[in-house]
C-alpha cells in the first residue's frame, strides 16, 4: 500500500513539473516581439559624383549625380548629362512618380552603378529629385518630356566600329531575312545584321529595292556578333 502511495505522489510531482515547463515554453513563444522585423535605418546615400567619376566607379556602388536627362533611348533607358559627360540611366515608372521632366529640368539622381551583358555601363536609378523645382507629382504629366535619341548619320563601315550603346542613323536597303527579327542591311560600304521588331515595321511592306533610313543602337550579342537594334524605320522616297 505504501509503495502505491509513493508511486502516486511521484506521478503527481512529474505531472506538475511537466505542466510548468510547457507553460513557460508557451509564454516565451507567444511573448510579443519587442523589435520590428524590418530595417529601421537610413536609405543608401550615394557619394556625390560626376558622370566622369561614375564611369570608373566600382560596380554595385551608389552615386549621386546632378545634371539633366537629355533624351529617351528606349523603354526605361535615357541619356543623362552633366558638365563632365554623358551616361545611360535606367528610370522606371516607380521612380518618375508621375512627374514631368524636360531636358531643361535639373535633376539629382541616386543610382547604383551597373553594367549590362554586353559590357555597357549605366546607372540604375533609385530616386530622382528635381533641383530647385517644387514637386509636381500627379499634376504635370508622367516621365520624360523631350526628344527621342537621334543617331549620328553613319555608314555601315562606321557602324561596325562605333561604340557599343551609341546610336546611329544609316540609309540603305534590307536585302534578306536571316531568322525571326534579324535581317541583313546593306549600303555602299558594306553589310550588317539588324534586328527589326513588328513594332518598328508597323505593317509596312519593304522589299530589297526599298530604300530605308534606320535609327538604331549599336549592340553585340553573347557570341560577339555586332548588330544594329533598330528603333525606327523610315521609307526614303
């Protein structure tokens, strides 16, 4: 009988001890967090730089540049200029914030220094501030209001040695279709591959006898083949 009582007492003590441990664990698990699970601190602040300095800055570093956006290249890409030179910048709609910016608007850009697959350096813009201008968010338009890129009039021979990422205008003929959006363009100095999408064709019919004027970006694919990425096509009468 005494043995049974001792066993019962031990079982009771073990149950009480287990319940205390479980309660303590629950209290710790459900205790409200004393700190936020998000970063509470300053945003990245790029070193104030010039375009010339940004062109040699470490990839991935942040810079702040002041100057003007002078033309639109394509999609989210623009040309930014200050007193030391020009550089390509990428600016998304989130950064524009429904503000209208012209080539005369001085802006301050905070951006990350980046480089694309073919080695062209550019600034990936994180924020844009209009210098000396009151904010016009949501009231004056959206994005860049200014000229599209205008390529220097060139020949195929010159385009074959032009800087990657530069824009050229060439006049000649599209003489054959290679594959998909790729064609062969020819002028009196030679031939070069060109990429022309349906957006550029705009349902127009062009034959090898049709003389055309192409505005294009000089590019190079992963295999190292140089080509012209056509932005606009005009039929020359």
